[in-house]
């Protein structure tokens, strides 16, 4: 699952699971979660990578980009969650 080798990409998908978010609100939520600033080029690079792989879709609303998960993105988050549960349950 190459798309999850980046924790940032994985966590973006988790935050988008079940809802869409404006780019700036998504970035703020990530910074709050990590308790540190994320460089814009790193953040938007992660979003671009997820979009190019088909896990995230972007639409423009006024002046803002709004992101949501695709079905493929939802499936990957669910697969990751199952794997994590199995690892924690086995411990």
C-alpha cells in the first residue's frame, strides 16, 4: 500500500473519511493533530499525490479547493483500520 507510506497522506485520508473539507481547514486540522506547523508545499504535495492516485477528489468552491475521499480512498482507509485492529488485537 504505497499510498500509506506517508503518515501525512494516511492522516489526510482519515480526516476526509465521511466528510469533505476545505484545504485550509484540513491543513489546520492536521497541524492541530501533529501540534506543529506543516509546510504548505509538503501539505499540498501530499494532497496532489493523493489526487493523482485517485484516492482524493478536489472541487473548487468559490476561491477555495474542497477535498473529499473517493471510493478507492475510503477502501484504503478501511483496509488500514482492519490491519491496525488485527495488530492491536494480537498484541
